[in-house]
C-alpha cells in the first residue's frame, strides 16, 4: 500500500476510501494485494473500504485488462512491484 501511495502521491485514506469510482491507485493496490497476498476477495474488500468481494474482482479484472492493453499502466505497475520486492 505504501508504495502505491508514494507512486500516486496520496495518502492511504484516499486509496481505501469507499465510493471513489475509477480510483486508479485503489485499483492497482487491489490488483497487487490479490496477486501477492493470497487473501480472499471478501477479506480484501474489508480492507479497501468494506466493499464487496465482487467489487474487488471487478477492479482486479479491470486492471488485468488494462495492463495487457496499456504499456503505461503496465510500466507503472512494474515500477511499484520492483519497489515492493526491492529488485
């Protein structure tokens, strides 16, 4: 979460705030959380503003699609991953 916040220059509350439509930082944080934590969509939803597991799945799928179609998003995601994994 902290690396996503750094990348977008926002605080944690802005990322996890419920009701923010198309919040890119939140979507990337959800995507990374689901890929690297092994937690369920329901548990992930509890962390990200108490949203449903379906909302988490939809955000994940949206980022997955965007990563395959948009090099800029893929680059940003890889940059965050490298910082998280200290590569």
